C-alpha cells in the first residue's frame, strides 16, 4: 500500500499521510455494499470506443504538416494531435502507475477492486481515462500508417530515380565506349596515311 500512497501523493490525489487519513484506512473501512465493482475489459462502453473511432482527425492538422522525414518523439506526436497534457492524472498513464504500484502477488480481482476504490476516493473518472487510452491507440495507429505510407512513397520515388539514373549512367558508359572505338579507328586511319606518305618521302631521301 506504501507504493500506492506514494503514487497518489506524487500526483496530489491525496494529502500527505500526516495531513489526512491514509487511503488504506478509507479502503479498509469501506463496507462490502459500498465497494465498487472491479474494473473489467467491458467496463467502458462501446459508445466510447465508437466515438473515438469516428474522431475527425482532420480538425487537428494536415498530414503534410508532419515532418515525416525524421523520427518523432511520442511527445511530439501527442502534441501534434493535441493529446499532450501536463496533467498525467487526466491520462490513461495514471492507471498504469497505479497498477504497477500494486503488489504483484495480489489476485487480479483484488487489484481491480482496489483500483476502483482508489479511483472513486480520488474523484477520477475511469471512463475518461480509458477513453484517453483508446484515443491514443487510435492516433498512434493512424500516425504509424501515415508515416509508413509517406515514407514508402518516398522510397519508391527514390528507387525510380535510381533506375532512371542507372539507365542514364549505362547509356553514358556505352557512349564512352563508342567514342573510344571511334577515336581508335580515326587514329588508325591517320597512322596508315602517315606511313604511306613517309614511305614516299623516305624513297627520295635515300
């Protein structure tokens, strides 16, 4: 429970233990009838997921605004899609921190029940936090697809340019060979003519 309290105090979800009743007392004193049902995979409605799936991402930025020519940090991606928030308590990651703070040996049901009670005691909206997680995965998947598409197109264009340049280089090599042969033939013709003339001159110089 110490790790849980440390996490809650870190994000100012509760006061220090010497200023307020420890959360552990709040949890242990909760009557069975008041215990919130544990978190399940179906705890957030399909409506939340469908709303996220139908988000109009065009309202944020155009794809061409993203610098696909370099690697971006997660913070840059979230900031681009307006999902960067200075308050981690408004994101799905606060759930991650709370889960990691629970003892590993606790049964899953106990963990989920404990988390539900913590969220209720801390006035955190589970639906909102889970919705944030769905939004982030949707955004990350779209960004990954767009990033791959944009760079695949760039790679294809570069390969096509290489093919063009390779063909041009091959043509230049052939032109060089042709000119070398042409020069050789021309020099041979001149050499034969010089020898012919020298033979005549040498005859009269004897």
